C-alpha cells in the first residue's frame, strides 16, 4: 500500500467544508465537492442484483451515493488509515450504516464480506485511484483470489460432469482435428447468436440464408420460435440451469437433428436433447492430460472470454470461415430485459410460480444496464479475438451446409481409451498446480471415480 504518512493534510475548502491535500494536491473539488460526488454517482447506476464497492471515500462526500442509489447495494471501502479515521470521527460511518450501507477500512474484512457474492462491481473514486494506486492494485490482486475461490466451486462441478460424460458414451467425437483441413479452402460466413435482448433486432440486418449460424444454448429457444434453425449450438455451462434453456427449445421443436459443441465438463444431459454431441478439447486439466496422449491430434480451444461467443469464434476459425459476425452480443440489458424473450429463464420462472413464490417476484441474473466487471473482461477478450481475425474474400465463401462443415474436422475416440490413459498418467499429474482449486479429499474422490470407470464391464 502507498505510504501516505506525512503526505496527507486536512485542508478546509473556502466554505470550510473538509478536504484533504495529498502532496499539496486536493482530493476533492475546492468549490463544490458534493456536486462533484453527485455527478460521479450518476455514472454508476448498478443493476438490480449488483453490489457496488466504492474504493476511496476520502472526506465523505460519497454519502450522496445513498441518495441516488439503493443504499443496501453500496459498500464503502477506505484503505487509507488517516482518511478512515476521519470518516469514523466525523459521523460518516454512522450515517451511511443507518441508511443500510456498509463501511470497511480493513481489506481482509472486506474480502471476507465479498467471498461467495455474485454480481460484485468495483468502482474507484477517480482522484483517490490516482493518488493511491498501490492500494487499489493490492485490492484487485486480492479480488482475483476471490475469483479463484469461486472458480474452485465450479471446478468441483466440472470434474463431476467430466467423469459422468466419460461414463455415458462408448464413443466420443472431438473437434477440431489438426492437419485435416485444406489450407486453401474457404468456409462459410459465420454468424454467432447470443442471448442479449437485442438478438432479434440484430438479426434483421443479416441475410440468414447466406450464413452458417452458431447459437448459444441460451438463445436456441428464441431462435427456433422465430423460425431460425442454427447449424450448430454451443453449450459450455455445467449447471442445472442449462436444462431449462434446452427444455424451452424442445417445447418449440425436436432437437435431435441438431448438433451441439461442448467440452467434457458440460452438463451430462446434452445427449438427451441433441442428436449429436461434438466435444472440443478445453483447458480443463484432465483435457490437458489427454492432450499429451489420445487427444494429441485435437486442437485445444483456449477461450479467454469465458463465454460461448469465444468458442464460436474459435470454431469459425477452425472451419476457415470467410467472416465472423455476431447478433445478440451486447452484454447489457435493454428496456429492462436482461435477455432476449423466450429463453429458459422464463420456463424456470413459470415452474417456480406458486401462491408463496409468484412469478412476478422472480428476477433472473443477467445483463444489467451497464457492463459488469466480468462482462467488461468478456467484451475486451472477445474484441481482442476479433482483432486477430484474418479476413478472407467473402465472395468466395462456401454456402452454409449443415454438419458437413464440421465432419471433416472431427475424430472419434473410444471413451475406454481416454479412461485408460488418464489412469496410467495419474502419477504424472502435477496436482500442486491446481491446489487452489481442489483439495486432497476431492482429488482422492476423482481417483476413485476413475478407478471405477477403468474396471467397468464392456457394454
């Protein structure tokens, strides 16, 4: 943290309102600091399920956030000891806690309060961030540790699904295969459809008959309801919510003539909906192990976006698509809708409807009016991917055929072959590299599952 001792001075404004100087530079406006804070508050506007953490409270003018925003959605954090002491002595902490907000001056206590929370948005006071950059960076580094803790919870679910998927099928098809494609060939123009509220509006700009359409599983039901059948669906979520989106789509039409692209860590129920499940080799540790053996001919898809859009981009590049465009990928809400109408979220809400839990009280997590911290990372990662796209002559683009675009890039593997390789490689796995994600007891449980699969009787 920045050593602020001796560099901070209390220096009243001309109207005697409090202010601080840091190396002789004022922390707040000298003329109307409260109006300055109010303008800053107007730029925040969290979504209904977001929690805002304001880093840097200074002399306390940030109390106006509680007048503009919902106080229970605000956490005030002042990492500089001299400023935190002033806020305590001058009634700021008592005032905002009476409103329903929380205040922290200890980073460890703040991180403990945030652990397990979803929808957390970190906002830094501009001058505070400029004056004390070290304290802000220290907090961000610690928040990444929280993110690892959250990832650890998902990691357990991914591992469960991985072994379930290995056990569910005798033969597994993987994509994309190295050295199987003609370097001079040009694939179709690819259009990826996400589930943002603007999806149907965005689609009006495209000649859909000329595109190979890839859809996120969340967007599948709205597309089918609109008479649009994607050539490929992508599903990467291992959670139970995935099934609601697929059941909503199956209410519209039979999905058995559709193909889905998914990792081995995706939900095991995909095979109950789609006629064909095509796997891709992900960065999941078990997949990396298989990449040193049976899956050495399969390209690893490194998805920096943590979003289906990233996998769609990599799939488009693998089939040498002439172009890659998106619809329904705004990452923000529109007219109060967090997603396009008709997703599985609505089905989930309807099934939970009762006298004690009416559907009107249901609020789904999703896109909010402004980009969340995670969606900013996703958007930036996707934009970086798009910048790396090597455009090809669109007039030479192939017409979009269905599975034929992917089948030359697929390869089948017996699941028993994958299981045997994992079993024989277990002692070579460097578990300490993922120690922050899995404890010894969990690793032992995977070992038992793998042993049970390796001795199973042939079907």
